[in-house]
C-alpha cells in the first residue's frame, strides 16, 4: 500500500475494521466531449443537472427520510454517547455515504454519455453560516454533505476525463436562464420558476442549474 493518507480502526459493533485512505494518481484521460453541464445542489432535489436542452433531477427525499428517522431513534437513547446511539450514527453515515456515491456515480455516467467535458457545480461553501433558513431549513441543511458530495463528483469525473469547476451561485436562483431577467418574485413556488418577461416556466432547480452552466461557458471561450 503506497501514498497512505489516513488509517483508522473502526468498531462496527460486531468486529473491528481497518480503513485505509490512499492517494491514487489518476491517469490522463481524454474528455468525452466539449459540452458543459451545470449542477444545482439543494434539499428537495438533492441535485438538478442541466445539459443544454436536457435536465436530470435527483430527489433527496430518501436522504431526508433517513435523517429524520435516525434523529428520532437517537432521541430515544438515554445516553447520547451510548453504544446504541453510536451504532445509529454509524448506520446513518453508511446510508448517507451510499446515497452520495450512487448519485455522484450516476451523474458522471450520464454526463459522459452526453459528451460533457466540464461540469459546473454550485459552490455552497459557507452556506450554513451565511444564510438563515429558519429552524427547519437549518436542520435540513446541516444534514447535507454538500462538500463531501462535490469531492466524490470531482474524483469520479476525473477518471472519465471530465473537469469539475465550483461556481459562485450568486443570483442563479433569481435569474431567468432564458432571458437573464433578475427578479426575486419570479420563483413563485418552491419548485416553480416563472419569468414574466419572456414567459419561461421551468422547474426552479433546473433553471438554477442552467444558470450555473451558463456561468461556466464564457470561461471556455
């Protein structure tokens, strides 16, 4: 084993496991094409992917249900540091990791099939500290591993020769991806974006993903 970055001994509740994290060099691979995909990360839809005239949605309901279930079960524990509580935490983390791996793997495969060479993903660094989403919203946001997901996306995309760029999300939720009009009132419902200027009616997350995609296009010119 070479280039070891981290070694951990982990008790699963039944046996000890040795987890070894290694740095592996990825061989240079030609990109599948020169198209650009934009990804918006969120709560109801964990990921919305826009590739020009196509869009893919990855609902986050399963991950939310898991978080609520494990929070409820953990609250029943007499001791927050008990063996049962730690076992619940490990199970929740495994399920979350599986979800993130499954979504990131599928997104990279779908992008490669569509000749995407660059993925622009919204950079949510600091979103928990910078924005007050209310008690319920903050609870949801603290359960999402946005950075962890983006890191998975980056190394899986690199294996396919696809570059991942983290983009500033400023105004992407307020602007029309079709005509560029910016108006706070155009997101009429949580999942619907309506532009009074050009008449666009679109899923709000897809509209935001397309705006993120368009932010990357000038960088490739």
